[in-house]
């Protein structure tokens, strides 16, 4: 369900489980936002899972290569510091990564989700191949998030066995079988999440965060 949330200065920040878009940030915006991490190159599957039934709500990829990006197929997370080109979010600093996760982890009436992040260390070359696959994939249609992630993974060395289909949980089950995978789980209010520009309130609303 699409939900509009207003930021300070009326900047929109949108979130939904899955919803197609055709956003295309400028070259300047993408270049200025570029973030390179010193951490081990990796590919992480992020899965948004519903409570209490455990249904799969969304799939996305966090890819750390020559730069760090999120491939958010059919997602509608929008942030002024994370320019987007057809489902690829740039400028994914550690703080922006946490904003993305915290934005999906919620415990509200009718909207209860937690986020799993399953990470596989890879070479820089493999991570960059995944980034290229994400950039070349194009915008994903509504409800095709798991399919979009599978398509990118199948184009990436070492991940060609990713299953197709519409199920984020089935995709995650396969990803957990990849050698070297480690898992982290995040719920609403997790103290590990540094909120960066935003602080999520107890009612799910957001306000600016004075750093």
C-alpha cells in the first residue's frame, strides 16, 4: 500500500511493498551521491517479511562493489540523498542503508514487517557485475520484485542458480544456501539502526533528526 510521508521542507519520502516507477536521476546527481565502502565487497539479499504470518513482502539487493547501491525493484522508497535510476538507488552510505532498512521495518496496526539481510562476500569483480546487471535491468513492474532480483542474480557469477517466480521467501530460501552467507535481522526500533536524516516515531511518522 502506497503511503505518502512528508519530510521537512515538504520533501516526499515514499514507501510501498512493490510499485513500479520510471525515475531517472541526472548524471550530476548520481555522480555526486556515489559512495564507496571500505568493507569487503558483497551481495546482500534484503527481504521484508510480514508479521505475524511470515509472508514475504518485498525483495531487494544491497551490492557493495566499486560503489554501494541498492537494487530496489518495484519498490517506492524515495530519498533526496539517494538518487534513483530505474530501481537502482545510489549514494548508499551506511546511514542511508540504515534509513532504508528502518523505513521497511515497522510495527503498526495492519503494517507489521521485519527485515532480514543475508550477505555473501564476493570479489569486487563479481559485485560490479551485479551492479551492471541491476543498472541494465530497467524498471520492474509492480509485484515483480522477487523476479527482478532473481534476474539480476542469474546474471551474476556464482548466483546463476537463483530461482524465478514471485516469492521473496522462496528466493531467500535459495540465497541462504549460498556458501558463506551470514544473516542479520532488524525489527522496528532496532538500536543498531542509525537513522541518518530521519527518525521514525512510535506512530510510524518521521521527523528530521538533529545530528
